C-alpha cells in the first residue's frame, strides 16, 4: 500500500526510499540512494543529491520567510551524503540569488533552520536548534554549537567552531573558536585542524596571524599589513586576508576577559 503523496512530475533517482505520509511536490529532483523518512514535506524547487537521509518532520524548499518575496522562481540545492535530522527547515531562495545552497557531507541536527539565499559549504555540523537567517555564507568544516543564532548577511569562515548558545552578529574568520557575548575570538580551533591533517607549522602560523588581529591591540588595517609581510605567501595567510577583505559586517571582537558578579 502506498501511503505517501508523490507528484508524477518529480524526478526520483534509483534506490530512493520514500516513507509513509511524506509529500513530494512537482519540480523536485532527488538523487540515487537517498532516504526520505516519514512525514517529510518537499516543496517545488528542491534539488537533493545522492545518498542523503532526511528525517521525519523536515520541510525542504518552502517559500522564504521574507516579506519582500513576491513569488519569484527559486530553488534549494542540496548536495550528496547529507544527513538532515528531525524537523529541520530549509527555505528556497529569493530574487537576491535565486537559490539556497547546501554542499556535501553535512550533518544538520534536529530543528536546524537554514533561511533563504544561504550558502553552506561541505563537511559542516550544525547542532540542534542552530539557526541561519537569510543571505549567510558558511565555509567548509564549520561546527555550530547548539542554539547558535546567526544574523542575516553574516560570513563564517572554514574550520570555525562556535560555542553553544552563541549569537553571531559579526563575521567570524577561518580557523578560530568563537564564543561569549558579544561574539568574540576564543582561540584557534587547533584540535579540529589537527584532526584534518594541518601541520604543526601551519597551526602555529595561524596562531601568530590571529595574535596580530586580536591580541596585540593593532587596528585591523595595521594587522593586515603585518600579516601580509610575514605570512602573505602562505595558504593560511591568503585565506585569512581574503576573508577580511570580503568581510560583510565587520569582524567579531578580540578576546576579552568576562568578569562575573
């Protein structure tokens, strides 16, 4: 007995599992080997890759929660090998970019929200209740702690980790840990970098780069000049300088000691 609603115009790959009480609209593409759990809703404009797992209650490609949205055509593009846990919501794009994009090999835990026009890289982990507002760009290997809330237009560099409950209202450059309120530099993501095969020399270079940016009391422009002189020819230096040059909302604060009453 078929207990799901599959539009005949949807394009479904090989070995796709569609569980009971799921609704799949027209103008949907689902890649080979993907598993769609019970009570999932997939609206028009969804492009879902191979070998994904989408758990019960998730809603993919609903229209944006944006008052400027005027019904224009847009999509959600989700890559391969993604795990989207219970009750996640991923909205399609607006006229601004036309699409919301999620890369490959990501884990979105329960109740994660990805709003319109966001771009998420590969190998990210968003813990429970992490929330992206519209137009956010997230690099690769980013870990967002549970209940991290990111304001619209924020950029988050690759290999970043945020503390649970963080409010991200400034751009976070690559390779760092971010925590506290307002969101602040909390050190280098050394353990994550080691696990991903970064050499000790590269990690030490990254530590030095961020000393200039956040710990020496320099202006950003002065810190950039120092980094260009000392690390401008390294991959890590180029990544940090490129991120700073394209920062949308200004960088997060440097480390500050928080006194308790």
